[in-house]
C-alpha cells in the first residue's frame, strides 16, 4: 500500500491491540463501524475481519483528513495511516492517532442503523452479515468445520464427495424437494448416507460434508430447509462404536472452539462452563424407555411409541450438563434402513445425541441393516419402491458387513456452541419455510 509514494505494510487490527505495538506507525484497511464528530476531532471506529479499533483525526492539524472524515458514512471502506496509542476509553483499549486518511469506497445512508426488526434484517441479510454478532458466529463456525476435518483426518477417515441430486429418498418422500432433471424427476438430497454406504466397501471409513434439504413445514428456532450435513459411515462398526466416534468428534470440536475462539465467545456473552464440561467423554447414555419415564415424571402425556419433539427434548436436556445419548428407539419412529434388535425386533439400534441447555438433537445415527432379506422386508413394509432401492439392496448381496453411521447438523452444533437463540444466525443466508431471498 502506498501513502505519498511510500510503500507501507498493512496491519490487521488484532495485531496492533497490544502494548508492544504502542508507538508503531501502522497502516490499516477496513470499514467504518462507528463514526462521530466532537468539536474539531473525528472519531472513527474502524473494523476489519479481525477486530475494531478507534481512529482519531485532529482537525486542527489535519484539515484535509478531517474534511474527508466529516463526509464518511457507516460502512464506508477506508485506509488510514497513524501511530498506535494506548487509550483505556477506546472500545478495544487502543487507538490510532491518524496522520493520513483515504476513502476507498463511499457509503451513504447505510440501511441498517440499529433497532430494526428481524424481517427487515433478513431482507437485508447481505448487509446484516457485516454485524459483529454474525461475524463472530461465522468465525466459530469456521473453527467447527476445521476441527471436524482435523479429527477425521487424524483418525483415518476418508473424505468423499457424494451427489446432492438423487433419484430416490433416503428417509421417505414427504419432505423431498422435487426438481426436473432433463426429462426425469430428481430430488434434492436429504442425506448422503446411502451413497456413503456404497463407499465403505472400498474405503471402510468415509465421511462427507454436503448441503441437505428438507421440505418440512416447520417454522421453529431449530429448523432450516437447507443446511450443512456432516455424515459418517464405517464398515465393521456397531451402534456403540459409532456413538463413541460421535462423542469423541464433538468433544474435540468443542475443545478447539474453546482454544481458538475465546474472543468470539466473550463477545457473544457465552457461558462456557457447560462447553468446558462437554470436552470430557464418555457422554451419558439413556435408553428411549428411560427417556419416556423421565418425561412422564415431568408431567408429559407421552406414551411408549411416541416420537420426541422440541419440547420433550428441551426437558430431557435439563437432566444433563453435557451432551447425552438416547438409544434403542421404537422402529416405527425410525427409518427403514436401521438394524433391529435381535431380541426385540420392535426396537431399532438407533441413537440421537442431544446438546444440553435446551438445544436438543445435533446428531442422529444408527447401525444399518446388513441382511438382504431383512432390508427388503422393511422396504416393502414401508411401502417404498423395491426397484428404486435395487442398487442399495445390492450392497447386501455382495460382501455385506455390519456397518453404522450418523449425520451431524453443522448449524445445530454451531447454534449450541455459540449459545444462539435461533438457528438462522448459524448460516450466512438462511433458507427457512417461506423465505429464500436474497
């Protein structure tokens, strides 16, 4: 970057917010986060991707820069050169005594000024993404994704790339988005699971991170119609094996966020006590039967065979101070591909991992049915087309093995870790029931 023909190194804000930087002459680039004129001084809070810092222009000594500063609007992009000073009254404890100011991109009458309603902010999501709240959440999400890849790579799992256009449903057709694929029908994928199962016969332990789509008529704080889905499948793994994988993966992710995102968690005012506790495994395990009894003691009119909704999950989380498993569900509330208990074929070898503090399910998994005839019977029993699942049945005809897997909703995990009130803040452009813009 050139100032008056002199090449200057550009610093990031985070790198000058320390005592060792006091006295340095630095150059910064960013956007106007806050702006006020007091007397003959201009106070500009500049933000970049790392933090914010106050920049002060004294009009008595820098009339040209002061004149430019007077014209600044919120979110104008600027470049400043100045000296770092310690200033306890400034937002981050330091400030820049500016000697030169440039406006890179003007901004007039920025449409978000504070106090707007959620519908307005969603309509202007492309601009609301600049808020500190969403910026800090996206940094946490980046760590979550990085940590997941680290753990999986370090533990011998292969990343794969399954399609998101599919010819058949994974978990039933009621919540599928139908699309036209040339002259045929296709669907946006609800899950990569079936494709991942095909890959375990060569790679054994596989995973993918893909968008998933659910056309559910749900408008809750936990639902998105498009979300990011981390899915694992492994040959030779039982349900218990896969539960161990899921708790080790989640605990590692939480640990990495606590290590790398201290500033973000503080800015979000996140109480980290339960997060710290969630780095310790194993996680508690209860069976579906026990969960029903716990809910009945809390006054819920629920009986064996009923599925859990958000209210039931919220109450169950009150019993635990870390994520916990619910296992051994009735087969009628779970999917056709789940293996059934040999001693009680009305029970599916499935599990859910629920986050505490009322956040509910973040992982759903199971041992998969590996017997050809039993899987065929379940497909027929559920009323699905045998022809559509012929390729899936083939996996049980040629060298079938016990295997298990799970799916983790990235946004639900981020929602819990960051302590968010609504899942829409865990994704840049939330797709929810009735809303697809921008």
